C-alpha cells in the first residue's frame, strides 16, 4: 500500500498492535521515534524495524503516567524527526475488573494510564500538528468505550473518555488540515488479552492492515474488524434495563 508518511511517532511502541502497524510502515523507509517503558522490549522493536527497512528508529524511555515528561517527549521527537507526519498513540493497560472492584486506588491508576496520560500526550501532539498545518493523529481506543459492561467498566470508562476527547479534537482540527482518527478494535489476540476468553478475537496483523489503510484514506473512526460497527450499533440499542442483566 502506497504511503505518504515518512516520519512517525509511536507512543506505546511495544504494544502488539503498534508493532504490527510499525512493521508495515518500516517497509516504506519511515523514520520512527519510539516511546515505551521497557528498554529491552523497545530496543528489540527498533532493531526489528531497522531490519525491515526503516530509515531510523530512535528510542525514548518513559512511564507515560508521568505527565511532566510529555513536553520533553514532544521536543525530542521534533528535534529528531523535524516535521511529524503521523502520531500513533497506542499505550494502555488491561486491568482485571474484579480486582478493581475492591480497590479504588487501582481503579484511578488504570484511568490515569488509559485516559489521562493518553489525553495529555494526544493534546500536546495535536497542537504540534496544528502548528505544522497537517499530519495524522491516531489513537487506539476500543469498542469497550461505547457502553459500560460489568466485566470491564473501568477500562471502558477510560476508553470512552478518550473517544470523546478525540471526537472533539477531530472537529477542532479538521479545518486546519489535521487528520484525527479514533481506532476502535474489538478483542485482539495480543499479550494484553492472553488468557482471556473473548468472542470474535481478531488477528493483530489484520487490525494493523486496517489501520494503515484507514490512515491513508483519512478515515475518522475505524472499527476493526469492520463487523464491530454493526455489533456495537446493536449493543448501543439495548435498553438499559436489559443491558444491566447481561453477564458479559
């Protein structure tokens, strides 16, 4: 697939989806700026991308919950890449809702990771792209953010916040030529979901293909696999009284 992207920032570069997306762009000789927490893992990602054809793959180590680092991440990425064509925000955690039910602090901590840190770094990069007069900001949300389910409502609440924020950013930045895309995957077979029994589990490479194609086409909201657009339309239509009785 032909790409006009030559520079890419990936926040949460060791996530399985982010890695699969990056591999597709590496084949086009893209220059990467990779942000992750684990040095060992992100160095392995960088080496893999270089072997696949990436022009460069710089590394920045950070715990993204530390929002005081976000300004430095922005500055370093601009110094390294110059103009930024695409930012992929892919970091997050999949908490155990049963654990969170009895632990308020853990609930807040997961929200800080999945919502607050995502909004913080996305907002900053959105302003950079606005200043450039173009570029793509792509955020990995989830179909879980469309309705609070008893089995993962803390995770869903964070993704809902992210989705709403991206919707507003999209409306604000569209006149400036900035593409903002919200990605809503269904369950994907990654280390994040390993051991969890979920219906319609998707292959990560299929999701990455959908994301690359959607970036090229400037899609606003991507459900991947596409069947989830229909599924979530049905889920949203379920009356609350019935939805409360569901076990999923």
